[in-house]
């Protein structure tokens, strides 16, 4: 894949398996900001575009094993998101919430920002929990049905919301809200920098939050930049086929 300043970060992350890892290192938003050109994304982060491109082309980065999600069909990708990212998110919400409570009880008096951290992470958890349920119970089954329609050349069973674009737009809006809360967590924690005198639990908490952020970035990317656009394209083809058949 040829990379230049106009390539979107979503395209990079979708077509080059190790690109999300590299973009994460530079702090470049490739999930909610996937439609941005690489030039604009680098400018927003103060990153040197030539360094980013060199890092993506680095043989050491290329040789590290990364899943090529673009090769998965819609059913496989939806199942991967549920079994890997939804499962991780639910488990970590419970674990991190308990970690925050423990760290607040010991360090909260000297570090009042921890109270803001607890509130912000709680808001994120409250948003993500019903969000994932809506995807698993409503949107993902519809996306799989759209794919089955296209691959089997059968009639498209119209969903109750008329078009898959309706819930997709809602999920993308909720992804944007999650992205804002992740940025707030970084601000509150000074980019997950443990203060002087922070105990082992403090370090564990901040490292857990960093890994939670990285996983959620990839999670949202897979939906925003691969799963959802393909679903919209497949639905469009199915509806066009019906129109031409009349």
C-alpha cells in the first residue's frame, strides 16, 4: 500500500495490520478520527509525518505478528469483536473500577484528581455497557444478515429501523463520546504518569487504564473503519439489486 499525506489514518489502520500499533505510539487517533488524512492527524498531534511513515515501513514493526482484520468476513469480524474486545471491556471495567476505589481510599486525600478519575471512568463504563448490548443484540445480527443476503443472492429482510445506517450513526456518535472520555482520562492522569510516591496499586491502575484505552481504540476502529462501512456498502448493493429486479 502506498502511503502519502492524503491517506486517511482509517485506511492505514485497516489495510496495514501493524499500523494501529504504530499510530498508537504517536498518539494518533485512528478510530474516531479515522476519516482524517495522515497529514492532518500528524499535525493535530505535533508528530512528524515522515517519522510516522518510516515507522510504519520499519521491518521490525512489519515482522511482528498482527491480525489482518480486513480479511475477516462480517460474521467473523463481529464475533471477534464480541469475543475479544467486548469481553475484555466488561472484565476490565469491573477490575479497574475496584482498583480505582482502592487507590482513592489510600491516595485520594493527597491526589483529589483521583476523584475526577473515578467519576470519568464511571461515566465511560455506564456508556459502554448498554452500547455493547445494543451492538450484540441489534446491530451486529443485522450486519450479519446483510452479508448473508449479498453472499447468497437472497432477498434482503428489511430491519425495523429501515436501514442499517440508522443504528450505525448512533453507534458512531456513542464512539465519539467514548473517545472524549478517554481523552479526559489522559488529561486527568497526565498521560498515565504515576506521581512520585505512587504505590504498586497506583502503577497497576494507570497501566491498566492505558491498556484499556489501547484496546478500546482498536475495538472502535474495527467497527468504525471496517465493519460499519462494509455493512452500509453491502446493504446498498442488496437494495440496488432489489430495485433493478422490479
